[in-house]
């Protein structure tokens, strides 16, 4: 079990048990090839995030409606790249094992390799989507194979051909581009082809790791990085790309290469904070209504009653999550007397949404032992009477359906 950091990214104050996304920082820049300073990126992002709002007008979502836990920065060995990567891999593996999405804050880009090592062990069919100014495909840099200039080449050693998809690439030596033409799916200069790739990733239903090197942004928008490259994309283009690719089955992600002291204006740090906020929100769940369109599930839950029709529920796959739904009806075509949607997370926590009580559905997250859950949920859920059933009958059904759900979840294979 991880413990909460002293200073969190704004709005990321869920407990580890209830979180679906876990932030962790890797303050490492020992292989930086030009201007160092990325080791200070994670702390700067957290500290300066309090200049942001938790609400995003781009997505109409709020971080306070999300379950994100900030576990703070790892204490890494600056004298050994391999030692640092082992520590990063260990933290990522722990988060994945607990059924949560690890989101890494770099640091230089080499830190991605530690997270990918953990991800590919759990997901052998992993794909990587890579936003960057640089190809990062050198076999070595000045004799060192563990360098931020080689990180995607080392990832290719793990994944093989055709499973690394690169966008915005506009810098590298000739051999890197020749290697990319033979072994990776490279898209130079911008995000052309990302929508088509995302459609394919969704159809293939493969796990995806998203790595964002912030120097994909143009230096006019993001000068505070170790190796800036002219000709990059804008913030809005990057935001659009994030919102597109997160429709795929993202199982892990990172944001890296902010060197805050290289931009005394603070603009680069503010931009990095905003990129992280938008990425966190894009990884959340949505619903779509016939008239009102797509919106965050928390906003939908807070809407007053109306006659709009729910057409889609977009739920990000959570590794290790088991789910179960049941209802009681007087007849097969009648409205339900009571409904129970239940979930069990990888760490054994239970959540129950009890609906048709006859009020709006109510979420309950009890901490009782499994055999005590029916009584705990019964005590927490008020019910009412109507023509379909009395309050007492509905309260009795709460216990029955919760007991059945616990039994079913104990026998289900997890996602």
C-alpha cells in the first residue's frame, strides 16, 4: 500500500485504495545529452499546479470528480541508470498489480523504460504511442545504451516491430529514421494518422502505453526543456491528440522532459501542469446522452431528472477489476424494483451502486468484510415505496442482491 505525498498535484487527493490512477515521479536526468534539469520537473509540476483550476473547460470535467492518488517522487540513484530503472519498474509493477493505472512524471525520457518493462510483463501484447520531437532510436549515445536518446530503441528490444507508434518526430540522425522506416510506425512532424491508429487500437483491443515527451511542443510554447526543437505542435494540437488516443485501452502513461529552471518565465511549467490535468481528465469515464451529448459520468450523475436518453457509457478498462449487474422486476418488460451494480477492484475493495430505490442510484463503498457487506450496504441505502414495492421490501432486496453480487464477483475472472 502506497502512502500519500506531502504535496500533491492539485485535485489528486484520493486514497490509494479508491484511486483508479496513481501518479508517481521519477526525478532523474543523469543521461541528459544537452541541458540538464529535468530531475526538478515532477516537484515543479506539483508545486505550480495550484495556479491551475481543477476544472477543464476544454473537456467540461473536474479533477475533484476523479479518483487520482499522488504517491510522490521516487528516491533514485543518480549514479546508476539501471538502478534507477529498477526502482521505477518496481513502483509501476506495484501499481499495475493493484489494478490501477500508473502515470509517471519525469524526469528525462529514459525513465519511460522502467515503466514499460513493468507494463510489458503484465501485457505481452503491449503497444506504445509516443509523442516526441526526437526519435530516441539510437542504439547507443556516446557508448551508453541506457540514454534518453535510446529509450525507444530499448523499448523496441522488448516489444519488437510494428508496436511502437511515433508522432511529431522531427529530429534524429539518419540511422534513426532508417531504423524507424523498417521497424516502427513513424509519423513525422505532427499528429497525422493518429485518429486512424486509435480506431485500429480500439478495434484490436490491445493494451497501450502512452509516453509524452513535452518537447513535442514548439519551443515558443514550451522552451523549458533540455533539447528544444523548432517546428513543434501547439498546446491545442497536443490536447486534441491526447483526447483522441485516450479512447484506446491506455494501461499506463508518462509525461516527461520539463526542465523548469530553463524557462524563468514559468510558462513551460504552467503548460506541463495543464497537459497533465487534461491527460488525467481524458483518462476518466464518460457517458453520452441523445440530446445533451458526451459528458463526464460525475456530471451526468448530478443532472436533474429529464427525459434525455442514455445511449453510451464509455468506461476505461481497469486491469484487475471484476464487475456484476443484476435487477429484480415484477415482469421481464417492467421497470426494475431494485438494481445493483457491483465491482471488486484488484486490491479487494467493493463498490455498489443501488438504483430504482425508487430514487436515483446511490454509490456505496463499504469497508466491511465480504460476509458483512449485505448488512453494511442495507444500512447505508435509504429506500422508498411506490406501486412496485414497499421500502421494507426494497431494503430486503438490497441485502439479497449485494450477497449475490459478492458471491458472483468471487467467481468471476477479472478484466
